[in-house]
């Protein structure tokens, strides 16, 4: 029994613990506010987040991570209050608790195996937990993971090779190395140069030298009248006479495309992608199946492709999920179609890339009442996805920010907020099929490792306390 005794460190003081929480929250918001130095600010944010593991107890470490999460989620997702009222605080808590879990598990690993193992396992635990939070659990929400905070224009090479989750995991590894107080001042050299190195990684080629291009145009409308839709399409064709594909937002209609829209297509000989609702009735009203659908209508006025939304928004009447995904063989190449929220999830977009999509088109609906900040957070994913896969992406939102993002992370065209009736158009080069970054193959092993580590630590704690001994 004596041989099992270990030294119990005193842990940080309450003043240090509070300062680390405040600095962590402030640095994350600063990273969003100052994109050119976001990488360095996020690294410092992670350093202070990881230093919360030095708290005297696991409980205090957990609460520290939770306070950091609430300090981030509350201000950045303030528009939740307009949607859910008091219930929004519960949603903030459910998103913030993942930071708390990460810090608490890190504290347990260090206590059980030592600081070196705590630092070594930190990036794998982070990648596993972030993938679960963003992609797997019922309230999956991909915003505000570090990769999405970084501006794709500068970090396109890192996203293309490592992926959004892989980039975050590498930053966590360096932050864990710096957070170890046993290392000397030399430890600050790596975080000083690493962001510059990741920014310098080569991005995917833009395809400017390829002869294959697809001219596109879109019209921003939120809940438009039928006459406004037709007038907007006429104006888009006037500004971009060579447009082969015209795009309207998600939920432009609450029905399939109406006859007047099909007549316009026949008259102007263009493909139009428009958001609507596809209903399949049953014997009773409650048996009716509703699908949030993007309809692609040919110049002849026929619906040649229907793509249902793969991930309906939780807590909203957003229809049933898609059972399959299909590509459109356009004259310029293969086009993958996703709807709004689908763009958040790698498991949805990866399937389009696996089918050799060369362009991604995303009709979306961002409600005006959310505010400009919420629109910007949502639109930021467009450039990240384009950089990850190395293919262009055209996002057409109901009230901004609509964007044409290139494979190198740059924004070629953008329409503003609320921008009702605003036209966005451009000729998009088709550089060829995209590819998935490294983190897509690392994510599942990290999820398994995280689950296994949690199970082992829980069993170990139960075994120790079951013998009547306090945890080491």
C-alpha cells in the first residue's frame, strides 16, 4: 500500500485559475476579430486552456473548461436567443461542456500516467472529442472549432493537407508542449514559428489554366414573392448573359418549382437550381413525409435532379434527411449539391468528393433576423471547405453572405447582408476532382482512442474508490 503512494501537487491558486479562464476566453474572441494573427492567438488560447489541467482537482479543471466554453459560446452565438429564448442557455451549455470534458480528461491522464503522457495524448483526445461534438452526437455543431476560426485565405494549405480538425489537433499538440511548466523559455520558439510554417504550406491549384469553366449566377431572396423570383432571374441573366447555371436559395418555395419558373427556364434555356419542399402524402396528414429539397430543372423545364438535405437542423421543422446523394453531370464537369447546414459536416461533403465532384454548390437560408455576425460565421465555412477539398464552392444564401470560394481559400465574389435581390455571378474554373485531407482518416481512430481512454479512466477511478482508497 505504501508503494502505491504518489506525490500530490498543490495545483494552481484560485487567482491563477481565474486569470487563465479570462485570458483563454479573451484570446479566442481576439482570434475571430483579428484574422491575420488568428493562428498565434488561437495557440495562446489553447495554452491557457490546457494549463487549466494544473488545477488542484479534476472538478476544478472541469469547471474551468466549462467557464471557458460558456465565455466563448454565449457571446458568439447570441443569436440563439432570438431563436430559442431561455432554452438557448441550455444549448450554450451543451456546446461548452466539451471544453470541460477535454480539460478534465487531460487532468485525469496526467494524474494517472504523468505529464509527458498528458501532453502526448492531448491532440488525439482533442481530435476525437471535436469530431464527436461536430459530427456524431445528436446536437452536432461544427462552428467555433479552431479550424473554422482560422481564415482560409491564409491557412488554405494547412486545411488542404491536414484538414480543419487536423490543423486544430496540431495546434493543440504545440500548445500542450508549451503549457508544460517544466520546459524552459526555448519552448516558445515552436509556437512562434509553427503558424507561419502552416500558412506557408502549398494550397490546391485554382484551375486558372484549365479550359473547363462553368458560368454561374445567383439571386439573394428571403421568402420572395413569385414576381420577385422571375424579376431576379431576369436581372441575373442581364448581368451574366453567359450563365449556364442560375441558383436560388434554400426554401425559395414551399412547394416544388411552380409552372411560371419552369416556363422561364424553357424561355431562357438555362439550368436553374432552386430550393423548395417535396411532400409525399400518406393516408393521414400526420403520415405525410416532407423533404427540404434542391430541385435542378433543365432548360426544357424538367426536374432532372432532386437533392434532399442530408442533415436537417435540430429543433426545427426542416424535413426528413436524405437517403442518398447524387451528382449533376454538367457540361463542364461533375457538380455536387448540398443544402445549407450540410456544408458543416465532413461526412456529408466527403461523400460528394468521393464521387469525384469538381464543384460544390450550396443553396442556403440564413435568416435576416440572425444578424450580420451569425451570417459571417456561417459563410466562413465556404472557403474552408473549398480549401480542404481543393475544389471551388458556390454558396448562395437567402440574405448573405453568398460567396464563390476558390480552392486556394480566396473569395472570388461575395454578396452582402441582407442584400435582397442582389446578384452574384462569376465564371468558375473546374480544376478537376478534389481529395479529402489527412484528418478524415485520423478522426475515427482518435474517436476510438478517446472512448477507450474515458472507459479506462472511469474503470480505474471506480477500482480505486471501490477499495476504500482516495484517488492517487
